[in-house]
C-alpha cells in the first residue's frame, strides 16, 4: 500500500522530520507534487539540513527515493542540493530515481514568476519566486518541458520555442531581463542530471507494490494551499491533498493505505492570504521567536497564530486522514494560557465550524476556548505518560474535536524528540 504524509495547514508543519522518522519502515519514499518552493528541514546527529526537491528519505541508504511526475523540478537547484549532500556518507545516485514526466523549471519561468508578481502590486500572492506557477501553467497549457526531454536530441529547439513564448510575455509585462548567464548554468545542470536514473517511475512504484513493498508519499506545502481547496487565490499551483498522490505518482486510489496528517500545535503562514487566528501583537512575536518561525526556503518571517480547529477539521476531511501527528508542541511551553479557535463568527452574526467559500472577502471572527498551559520545558521526555497533564488535555481536546487520533507528538527539532503514543 501507499501511505501518505502531508501537511494539514499552510505548509511548514515539519513534514521533513517526520518522513525521516518514518522512512525506516518504508522501502520507497516519493515526492508527488510541488517543487523547490518546499523546504523540508531534518535534524539528526548534530546536523541540520534542508531539502527542497529531493525526498526526505534520502538519508536512509536502504530506501529508494522517487521524484514523481507531479513534481516540478529545477535542475539548477537540484544540482546544488546534490552537492550539498556530499558531506554525508550517502551515494544519492544509488537510491534516487526521477520520473521522465516530471515538469522542469527553466530560467525564464523564474523571470515570469517575478514579473507576474510585480505586476500584481498590492495584490501579490506571496510567491516564493521559484518559477512554480509559470511551470505548472505551461504544463496545463501543454507548452511545458519534461525531464525526459533533456535526453532528446532536439531538446535545445524545444527549449528555445518555450523561451520565445516567455519572452513575448515578459516584454508585454515590461520586465527587463538577461538570460545569458542563467542559461549557461541551466544547461550545465541538465548535463549533470543525466548522471541520475531517469525513468517511468509509475512502473517502478507499481512494481514495488506488486512485490509487497511499502511506499510513503511525501507531500509538500499544506492542504490549505491546495489549488482547488485552499484559500484561493493565495494558494500554490498543485494539488497538495491526498488526491494528488494518485495523479502525481501514477497509483490507483485503491492502493492508498494510511494517511498521516501533520499539523503544528499552533498555526503559521508565509506570504499573503487570509489567516483567521493570526496574532499581530507580542503574543505572535513570542511564538515566532520561540518556534524560530522563518521560512526554510525564503527566510521570510512566518505569521503566527493559535490553532484553528475548523481549518484542521476541513483538511482532515479532504484528505481522509487516519492518523494525526502534532508538531512543535514545545513552542507552547512559554504560555500560561493557550487559546484554540473552535468556530468562526460570520459577518451576519451566525456561527459556523465550516470553512467559508472565500476567507479573503468573508472576514470571520475566531471564537476561542482557553486552556491552561503547562509553562515548562518538555526536553528529555520520551514517554507520553511523562508529559504534563496540560499537554495531554490539549491533545485529548483536539482529538475529540477532529475525531482522529494523534499518534505522534514532536517535542523538538531532532529526530529523537518524537513521542509515539
């Protein structure tokens, strides 16, 4: 079966760490969507490392890592990632396979991303400017390039045709650019990537399933950034929910097993877009500082707020989550009282626990309950029974509200700071 691990909030939930923790139980770890806009941070043995496109099972040498067809891949960033792994005792070429159908990001995609974001003015989405949106746009409009194309003898002419299309758009947007240096680096990276296994990974994954092997699908971003169900238009360009696994890896719905939904004990968001429980004053700043809430991809400060139950329930429903994993509970150590949003009050005065069609134009007021905080360090606690009662009460309340068990609790960034219930 294919088990899935994905984020239930606006991304940055801590997926990288948990994939690394779970990877020993799986034969294959596969990325199924997103691209270098992802930043999955892993900490172990005194090391801290951020992965952007490579699956987080790469540090487990007996695990096959797959970059699936639903991903958009930047060859330049890929090359830098591989070079960054040189300090570790792993041979990435042996345990990494990339789909021929993976869409590739070319230098003019990044220019288009910047030009389009600039043209939006005050209505900016908060793009990571990695070229993700324009690449998915080309894929859907059937103009894009795929990784298998770099193996073709007429790759340069295919590339040039796409660049000419992009130049017309950039000129229309009055955006100044120079592609000369970026193109040289890009083609060098394309040659580099040819040294890896590039294949029809849908066959590989289904063959492994037939052999009884286990597969973990690793999501990027979060469910509330899904192109269909997220806080549109402040969303990413891919399906970040469980449904994206089938199209992003080429597996049938009947082969999906456990769905691990991962969420922080509070909420964060990077970039623009609605955030009902956002804390604009010193409480939010204290949360940001304690949680070191700065984007691993962009470095931008994350907006912080209390846990949002209506949003969490919505994401659990969309994904069919079977188990929940609560991250960064230790960040709440500093609070004597903790709030949880359980419902929204709508502009007409009515109350709901469902997500409105449009949170941007529909200004909701969060309705909170207050719980007693534990106000102490959780460092060194490895057994659930040893957690303060206030932590257990917090966990039990969330489980009762959402209706799905919390099976893992993370009390720190290192892979060892993970409590399995």
